[in-house]
C-alpha cells in the first residue's frame, strides 16, 4: 500500500536572494528569499504553521529574527523559532520537518536563513564577523525566539581552547595535514590536489546567478601563492577558504504531497527520501584526524534508509567550508574527488559564498532545482563546527515508496562517543605529531603553529610552538615527526 499523501513531505517552494550593491540586513534578505519561495509555490502562504530561521552567526541580528521575518512577511499565528549554530543546521531542520510531517505533527513550514556580512562591514568597517560569531548573548535581556537544535558545546575541548585552536581556518588545516600524511603527499601536493577539484567548483559558481564569484578560476590560480592569494595556514591559500563576506538569503517551503496537490503544485515537488545526523568528538579526542566516523555512519544510514546506493545519485552537494571537509565528506561515502557528477551544485563556499550556518539551505535549493530539471536522486550534506556535527539528506523528483525515513544512528553515536582518546593539558616528554599547521599573518610571517600529538602512552595533547621554534616552521609539516613537549595550559613544543 502506498503511503498516505498527507504524510509524504515535499519541498515545494524554493527562494534565494543576493545583494551586491545596497546596504541591507538579515531580515530583509530572508524576507526576499521567502517571497521568492511563495512565488515559486503560490497558494501556501496562509497555511504556514511554523517559521524557523537558521541561526545567524556573522551579522547583526536581534534576539527575535524569526519573529521579525514573520512580521515582515505578514504571517500571523505562526510559531517562530531560530536554530542553534552549525552549518549542518539547514539539513537537520529539513530532516526534522520531514519527520514531523510523516508522523502527522506538521503540515506546512518555512525554513529561512540569511547573512548580511558584507553590509555589516560596509556600515562599520571596523566590524569583525568572527567576533560576532562568538559573541555570547545568553545574558541579553528581552524577548527572544525559541531556540531549537543541538548545542555547540563539546565542539572544542578545553585543550583546543587553551592552545587558541579556535578558528575553523586554523583547525581545518591541521586535519588537512593528517590527510596529506595518510595519502603520502606533501603540503604542495595537497595544494595541487585541492586546486583541481576547486577549479571545477568555480566553473559551477560561474553559472549560478546567486553565487558571489562568477568567474572560473584555474587550478594554478587557486594553488599558487601571490600577493592577492596568500598562504593563510598551511597548506591553504586564501582562495581555499570559505568566503563569508556576502549578503545572501534563502527559503525552503515544505509541506505535504496532499496539500501540494490541492494547490496544483505537483510539478514543483521535490521529495526528501531519507536523512540522518551524527556528531564527532572534540578534535584532539578523535582517533583519526583525517577521517569522520560520524559522516561514515550518517552516510550509510541515509543511503540504507533510502534503499539506494551512491552510484544512483545524480546530483551531489558536499559541505565545502574548507577543502578537507570536502575531501573527507567524499571519502566517507566512497566518492572520488574527480567524480564526473561533481562535488557541488552551488559552486562551493569559496566561490558561491559561505553565508554562515545557512550555506546548506542554498545547497539543498541547488540540488532540488536540478532535480526539477532532470535526473532522479540528489544528495546534500551539512557540517557544523570543525567537522563536528553532520546532517545528510537524499532527495528525489519521485515520491519514496515507503515514505520519508529518518535513520536512527544512536548506536553508531554511542560507539563514536566511546572511542574518545584521553586528552591531557600538561605534558613533559616526547610526542608524535598527528596533525599540524603553520598560521601566517597578512605579511606572510608565522604567527602560530598548533599541533595535535600523541604521547608515548597514547594520550593526546594540543601544543603550540615555542618562541624559538615558531620562526623555523614556515612551509613545514610536522606530521609523523617527534617533538619535545613541555608545560601546561597550553604545553609548548620544540623540534
């Protein structure tokens, strides 16, 4: 017996917005995208029961952004909520909405998101989007939207905090060094490998009207260091970093197949088939800095729940904040970096743009738009933190035979949690380096060289270079080498 159409979730309205000239704000960008979604799926505005806004990271926003968007759109009697931070959040919200529709708890919901980082910096040239992202507003007074989603606590451990290994732009290169060692390549070899698939991503961005950069970049342009493409942290050049200085918004309107049919929108329907979520340990506690058991577990569960294989997927969008996120995200589901289907439908976060937590909404939108045109199945992945939280989804232009399936990955999550290595905050003696990077300032001078290393007894330590050692590390990877570690909070190392 086929599933009840009132319990089959469909993505039926898709909207995106971008502002390249005028100064705008998050509420306006999200509202523009929502209106575009309403135009894409007319007749459903009055039926919306809930508006969820993806948590805003980089831009000024009140404690009630979802309520402000609802007011701007003229929506009444709708539940308004915002999400916790995390780049996986849009896919997690889709999975949650689809599960609630399949159980009869929900009929129509709007998921919106936006960042106005470019406008923030135009209005205030001294503003710092990274500082905005880490601002603690828990003590702010006044009304606030309900907050949903998993906490970011545990994303980093105290050892990472003590070593100032806080920024994704510093932490992902440490993972990249571990992957290079696993693959037997140098930092320069990594740059060349990365540049090849990123150049192909820029070709996709060049054709995307909502992409921030719409020019094709050659592999040489991406890989070669220059005054405009400096090395930021080994082995990454500036072009390899997510570009957050954007004004972009998106909206996804989700309902039931029955309601879509009533509104005459069956030709707009994209069907979520399955989804799953898993989380990693803090970086230093992970046994493999070059892998992701959470992606592996969530990926297997998502494909198994949909009863399809990777070879059946037509369109793929991998989370792409930094190259190693793409490389590991591909490897853990068995996807080659040079797969002819490509790794992105948007152009990736270096070229499409990296609007904070909301990028994956654009990734889902891009996959869904492709499915409306052709093909049968699409895959979208989201990643929050530093390869910390992962939410995945499979979509189709055909209804699933057995309805939407949200995979239960609790057993795999328990296994991941139980695999944690002990991390120490004080150490004396030798340690083998498992991951390293050298971070540079704008003048090209080394300013930090964090490592994650294993002591002789198997415990992990996060250490920083001593003052004498730091100037000697430019251009080097220490992975596999033995260093001398001493001290506490954080320990320092010498070569």
